[in-house]
């Protein structure tokens, strides 16, 4: 009956399963790409996308000519790099340690690690404020108990690179850990049995079996992460920092800067231009990183 309704040949049922996903990305990802044209127009809500005046690259000049363009670009790249590096190393270490735990406790540890991933940055900002509040925050209370002075965290930009990296790690490490743990579960146990017979220790098995066999998975996840390096984590940098102007020098990224510009001057075209620029750079980074990996080891590349 399905073959009569959907005559897709021998793979009709598989194509039918593929159809919802195809329609989802077509409607929500590809059709809206027509709106990219806003980046090249002086968008007027009354005239619409196609009726607005064409201005070429004028909207891009607004961002690159601004005094803060270098600062937010630098912050975006540095934070993205540190997020990727730290979360990869820590998640890999946690996944290896989970593999050594008793199966009775693995579910508990997985749940504890994975739970923060489902929390919104708005909720996380309240948790962060409970630690960092100047008057009643936990950290300042601990400092006073040790005879030290309070720190005005939201007025001190120097502390925020560490705070933001810790907040991102706490929220993201659980998901990455589960992915690496699933990869470890897929490794043939005969490798470990042979290594034990040869007298290899735990660290030697990790170094010569686990890490090498996980390298393709690590590489793929890194390539995908590199594609979003130019797109800062808006929720983290806007809500956790309470959008405090005194710490913009070390917390402001492209996404938060564009959001404030859009909210202040209402320039939709400029926001679209910066978003388009981020997407193009992300695509170039993915292609370049995949090309480099393919030159080193063709088997570890995405395509």
C-alpha cells in the first residue's frame, strides 16, 4: 500500500522515513536563506525584503568600521578556541574514567554530568549570581571567612575569562562526555584483553588503544566545532555576565554586540550582514579544517 502511495522504487519505505527530516531542513533551514538578501539592502519593513533599496556592502562596513569590531572578533575567536580545547580534553578524560567505573554507578554519573546540558542560560545566570553576588554571593562569603576582602566580580573584567570557561565547561562537558563514552563502548574489547595478556597497564591501554581508536570521532567533532568558532555563545555571554558594561572588554562577543546594536538602533540589515559574515567564515573554516585533516589522514576527514 505504501509503495502505491509513495512510488519511490525499492527503497520506498526508507525514503518515506527520510521525508520528515528532509522537509524539516528544507522549510526551516534552506527556504529562509532567501532572507540573506537583507544583508545587502537597507531593509524597510513597509517595503519588504525585495522592495527595499539595494545598498551592497554598506551594512558590512558598519561592523568593520566600528571601534569595537576588533575587540569582539578577538574575544569570539579566543573564547571559542578555549571552549573547544578545554571541553574536548575534559570530556575525553571523563569518558575514559566512566569506562573504568562499575556498571552499577555509570547511570548515576551520566545523569549528573548530563543534567546541566538541559538547563537554560537564564537559569544558569541565577546560579552564577548566587556565587558571584557582591553582597551575599557564596564566593565572597568564603573569601570573608578566610579573612580576605570581597571582590566585585561584575565590575572586574580580569576574572571573567576563567568564569566563562568554567560555566561553559560545566554545562557542555556532559554531552561531549557521553559522545566519547559511546565511542569507547564501540571499541572491540579484544584489544584490551590482548593488552592485558601482554602486561599493559591502564594508562598504556588508554594511550595506545583508546585514544588512537577514538581519533576519528574526536576529529569529526572538532571539525564541526570549528565551524561555529566565529559564532559566540550568546546565552552564556549575555545572561551569565548580566550584560554588564564594565566587563565588556573581556566578555563581549560578536553576537552580544550585534544584539545590542539591533536593540539600540533597530538596524535589521546590519544584524543580517554580520550573521551572514559569521556563516560564511564558519563554512570556510569547516572546509579548510576538513582539507587539512584529509591531507594528514584521509580516513579521519568528514568527506
